[in-house]
């Protein structure tokens, strides 16, 4: 693989003079930190068949540029076609540990960052969590996968949630707020990896961040208050519902990756973990109350 990645660096910078290293954290693509005389860059070498995960590299490009324009995403330097590789300026910073991002002051920074994204001009692409799950189901079955037993009940709940959230004005959303995608550059929080971005429900972003960073009910209320000015019961209910949708999308992403990806990763275990977590969410009194509103 190192020879393949070295060839990718040479493909982008044929004049030579590059040193590079693999950045950790990615389980879809290969991300390389490339150092050159003119600066430090990140080269994202797209994984195999990522279109089957709903990824459109041209949408990713547009979303990354839009995020950079509002001071959130990295600067786009180049886009390599036909491969769909993205070159961005390296952000010099650190990934804040989840426990730090659960602090009230940091949640206020997260809220401001997400608000900037959600208030930005429209971007190409659309993200509907239920449609994504159903597309993943079809892709997985077409590729010979078996659906987990938990899928049927989860799908029934997801359809009810989609009905409750129907009619929400779509806003630009990131939709993949894993901890590894948040960088603190010392002045502001930055977000990288915009490959799942699209116009969607902002509460998916809020819920996705919340569940990926294990925010308890109190921390979720702090995040919502910082984001919207208060933690209204309707907003808290929407957040509870979309936490379920976040894990359902993630679980089915794992199911698809198990039959698509060539990376050395336990995608079956990843899917099972997220199905177990969405079942725990569905059993919470707050979720049951939100579903019945």
C-alpha cells in the first residue's frame, strides 16, 4: 500500500520534493499529510467504491469550499480528477478529546461552529437520514450482505421519526461529526472531512455530535441553549429522535462497508455496536416521550 500512496503523492506533485505520512482516524479513505517547501497539505485518496456509501466527490469539494468560506473548513488547494482526490491546506491544531468537548465552554464553541455551517449559503447535495439508510439497505443486499435482525424494528422507528421531522427547512450540514473530524487550531474549532455533507436537518448534526461525544441530557441542553438561545422542549425532543437516526445511519454504513471496503477494519463489529446503541436510545424515557409527541 505504501507504494500506491507514494504514487498518489507523485501524481499530485510530479516535480518531487514531497515528504509524507499517513494521518490516522480514517476508515473510508487514506489521508496523507504532505510536506513541501511551499506548505503542508492533506491529500485525501478516496477509498474504493465510496459512491456506494452515498459520497459524491464533487459535492464534498463544494461543501469543503463553503465551509472554508465561513471559517470552519480547511482551505481547498486542488481537486484531482478523475480520481476525485481532494487536496487541502493542513490545519495546525489538535483534536480535542471528547471529555473536553463536553465542557460547557467548549459546547458553546461547538454550537457557534455548527451555527455558522447551518447559516451558510446552500450547497449541492441532499442528506436525508432515512433515505440514506434505505439506500444502504439496498446496496448491502445487492452485494450479498444479510441485514441484521435489528434492522426491521429500527426501520419502523426511523419511518416514524422521519414523519415527525418532515417539513424541516434543509440547511447545509456536515453529517459526520466524529471526534476525529473536529480540530482546535487554538482560536476556533475547525471541521474536516465533508464527504457526507449535504442539505439536511440541522438536528441531525446536533444529534450526531451529541451521541458521538456521549453528551448526557444536561450537556445536550447546554449545547442546544448555546446553539439556539434556549433548550426548548421541542428542540430537546428533536435531538433525542435524531440521536437514534444518527446511530441507524452509522450502523447501516458499517453493514455496507463490510461488503465494500478493502480496509482492514471490523465493520461488522462497528455495525453491531451502533445497533446496540440505538436500541439503548430507543429504550430511554425521553426518546419514548419524543416519539409520542
